[in-house]
C-alpha cells in the first residue's frame, strides 16, 4: 500500500482523514509542520495532504520546501484547507501543489483525485528512471531579465525525459531552452523547460529540466 502524509494541526481532522483513507493507503500524520518535512524525507510518501494555516511554519512554506528539495520534489502535494480555494488555489499551485480541496472534504472526490495522480506518477517514474551521468550541454535561451544567453553546463543526472544541472543565471518558470549536446561538435537534442529550481537567489542555481520536445540525438530514449 502507498503512504500518504497528512499534515494538519487539527487533531480531529487528522483522525477523520486517516479513518477515511485507511482502507486504501498507509497514513502517516503530524500536527507539527516543522516535523512534517523530516517525515517526508524519512518516508518519502506517495502524496502529502497539507493544511495551510498552522503555527510555527505555514503550509505555504512547507509546500515550497517539499517541492524544492530534490529528494521530495516529485511528491504530489494536495492542499486541504478551510480557506477559500478561489483565494489561494493559483498561489499554492505556483508553489508546487497538485490540487486544492476545501473543508469539509469531499472524500470521494479526494480519493479519486489521489488515485488518478498516483497512477500517473507511477507511470512517469517508470518512464523516467534517472541515471547519474555527466554530459556537457550547451543551453540557449533568455534569462529572467529577458537577456539572451548561451551557457555550457554539466549534468548531474539524466533520464529519458530530462536532466539536472547547474546554471549561473536565473530563468523564468515558463521559459524554454534549446539543448545541444556539446562533445566536439554541437548536436541539437531538443527543447526543455525548468520544472524544478533549487538554491534560488544564489550565484549558481540548480535546475531540473524536462524535455518538451526531443530528438534521437539524446543519450537516453524510452
């Protein structure tokens, strides 16, 4: 059975969610958002159900932290909150959340959405197994200030669907870069977009890229 991490400072709410999901999932829960990040790192759950308004560390901060850490970045996060979806849905989705459910929870809808997301997520994991491999790439695009760039970088790992690397510049989240394999002669291998960013606001930023289009020149094919 897959694991679900429930993060909510309301004890009664956690008990109810655990009871309603226990027939399908193993549930781990905490009312402490600071402890939640440690539990996510320890158990690497299949999904996180996250309240927004909690003491010490808000759900907004925790959502961003889980999404930005490389070890937990691919875990789907579903916000479950008493706050209006119209007020916060777009904001939390920009922080990395996969969905938003208002309290009182529509449990049939939540379970359906979880099943759909986790089925897709399993398929993506099988399709995009990461391999530790250093490839020299040349990326071409425009940075966050709109300036064109052409930058050499070395990958940390690669998959059929993308790669992880460092860049000495900031990229807008909706950007697309041309990717060339730089080994003697540059070979165009596709176009990719940044789907994960780490070490923001530092001279070197770490990006996870996903191909939006790919040629047969890429090192791994599905």
